[in-house]
């Protein structure tokens, strides 16, 4: 109960992504997880079928209720879906989370191709929420939508950093090659590549959610930003590896969040 993490994100009834993945990750890393639900995607391991809005008042009241009772040590933000939700969450964080680390995973498109962030919300994300973030964790397609496409990964990272977050972790899972490397940059000029061999597995549902939640968990435990990213990368690698020969569902299965506690 010592380390408290809040996930502000969407729902996944199949249990592999969204707030379900975040809670599993928080628990696996010995943190107490709380949640604020922002949207209700209808999905399983085969993809997203639909997405339903939540009333803004419901999101506001969830935020008020959690912060009145359980102040988080760190915050992870995932799917926000629309411009009004981004504006609401940003305004709340400005007022109530000035000294709390914020990990922003700019979720935009599901593996099935279904949009998880409406197109008119991207500029709002860039102008209001990214500047509040301690770190953002885009994959390559998300990075391209935020700042434009380029083959130069370091230039891409620098462009992302100019959006105003204190640091970025540019994920390399969508790149080609035998390795899946992530690039860390921060506003102090620190740069680091986190390297890992690419695992041949179709069970990669929720990897982005899991990585950002793991960074959030390690930050709540007092790790530095660079160390939190390194530890989270290691945790995710082992979670993918532990699930690569097993599957839940007919599509892209989940990683094994509790690999340190039991084998499948």
C-alpha cells in the first residue's frame, strides 16, 4: 500500500490493455493501483469493435473522488479519446498534480486500426497535455502523427521533445530489425538507447499500456526517470517472453504481467 499509482485510461474487457493491464502491472511491481475510466472501447484480442463516450461529468467526478481520498505518487495517462476529455484532464492536473510525475502514453490507434483518439484531438493533446508530462512514450506511428515522419530516429526524438514534455521514450517496436530498441531523451541533454532482442510472438496486446504503467510504478517507488525506463523495459521484455508460447483468445494475446510470480 506504500506506493500509489493512478491510471487515467480506457477499458479493455479482454484484460490485456487499458486500465486492466495497468492494474496488473502496478500490482506485479508492488504498487497500489487506482483508476479513472475515460472511455469504453468494446474490444477483445482480435481488435476494437466500437468505442463509447463517457459523460464528462463522470470523468470529472472520478478524478475528484480519487484525489479527495488517495493522492497518487505517480500518474499514468493512456486513452483519452476526445478533445473535451483532454481539456478536462489537463485542467485538473494543472490544479491538483503539480508535483506528481506524469507518464503519458499518447494512445491513438488500436492494432486493429480503430481510432482511439479522434483526429481533432491531436492538436489539443500537443498543446495542453504533453507539456504537463514528465515523460511521453509514443511508438513510431504515434510519433509520426505528432510531429511528422522522418527516417532519422534521433531527429524524430528531438522533435517530440520540443513539444514540451520533460522527457520522451520513443519506442522501437514498430521498426524493422532483429532488435526492438527504445530511445530516451530529456530536456537536460541526456540520451540513452534501451536495447532488447525482438521476440517472435503474437501475444503483444497491451504492450504500450504495460510499459508506460511500469514506468509509472517505478517512478512511484522513487526510481530516477532513466532507471524507471530501463527497469520497465526489462519488465516488459520478460512479460512478452513468458507469454510467447501461450495465448488467451484468437487474436493478439496479452503478455504475462505476473511472470515473476508464476509460470504459465
